[in-house]
C-alpha cells in the first residue's frame, strides 16, 4: 500500500482537524446566501510570484506541445510540469507547518526541542514521505460562515503602512464600523490592502514589511470564536518580527490554521462583510500546506 497506515488520510475520510470541524451545511449557513454571487478569493500563480525566502520558486515548463504526440491523431494534446512550494500563492497552512521550541516543562526555549500542535515532538513525526502528524491530507474541506474585516478601508487607506501591526482595538473598531460579528465557528479574513503590492510588483513590501495582526489581535479574535484566520498578505500576521508569534499562538497552541495570499479586493469594493466560505485543500500526503482556490458566496 502506498498510503501511510493512517485512517485519517484515506480517500473519503473526514475528521475534525484542530479547530476545524467536519463540515456540515446547516440552515444558518444557507441563510448567509442572499444574492448568490460567487467571489474568487485566489491570486494567480506566475513565474516570479514571491514566496518565503527559503522556498523554491514557482516554475512552469512545457512538457508536451501540440503536435508532439504522434499516435493520437486527429486529437492533439499539450501538458506541462509545474514546480512550486506548497506555500506559494493562495494556500492554507497545515497544523504541522509551524512548531515551537520548548524545554522539557513546556516553556519556550530557543534551544529546546520543536513541538507541534498537540504537544507532539516534530522530530518523531517525519519520514521519507513527509509529515506524519496532521499533514494537509488530514484536513477536511471547509464550509463555514466567514467575515471580512476590512481594516484598510476602515482606516481610510488603500494599503496599510509597511509593517503595520493591527491591534485588538483596530479589530474592535473595524467590527463596530461594519456592524460585523465574530462568533464561534467563524472564519475571519482580514484585508490589509497588501494584494496591491503583489499586483504592482512591490515585492520588498509584500514579502519583507508585511502589515497584519499582532498577537493581541489574534488573541482577541480567538476569544470570540475565530476558527480560521486569513489575510491578503503572505503571512497573515505582521512581519517582522520574525518569531511567528501569531502562527505559534493560533496553529501550534490552538489548532487555528491560516489562509494566506487571499484576493479580497472585490469583497471590499462591494462591502461584502459576511458570506459562506468554501475552501477545499488538496489531500497531499505528508505536506505542510496546500494550494487552494477559496470562494465566497454572498
């Protein structure tokens, strides 16, 4: 058998995953659909799209051109090979993506062992097939209520300043201005305007001076029931600092994963602040994330 002996990654299986439940469409969810308009929340992959520094770049190479295959006339076929890290473009993080160095008592220790969500030692959960603990193959599809927090619009700017750390007060003020509520089971998508840096090729800001929530804001949202965090930037959280405090708080400690590099401009332009969100990760055995094409239905 080529699959790891893990019932959670078998075809057709769905199990809770951190803060994510097995999806079920309820009458309340259906009530979120008012106009029925579908919004694409994915950016486009292309050669040169910025990725976190250590990761391989996106490349696409033609493998077959029309006319190359001689034994299928009158048909013709073309195909290509794509190489990219799982954390390229619009993607979702698996819970095994980030760990935290701790000592034997569970306290943060930069020289300690790396622990993953659930208190599992990272070194014990990897083999030649990749990650064996909470890889993306275990993540169920996501169908849930979601809200847009348009922090940039609330602050009356197109794009938040480089490196801006969104505070809990910023979140509270944006929620109040939009008359938006975060309640248990909510996916929260935050608009910083940073997609515009990606669109315009301003990669220095997009990759190295990221505006996003700080730890205080993440804690504020989690306390109100956020079970999935997303943003229109590369890391969700503000970056720098580089210690991934929000990732560690949400993914490692609380099982709340991240959607990154979202396209939120259309939702913002039409002031769509509440909607049904659908995200379907690929079942990539051993992977720490998956490319996705999320959709919002208003």
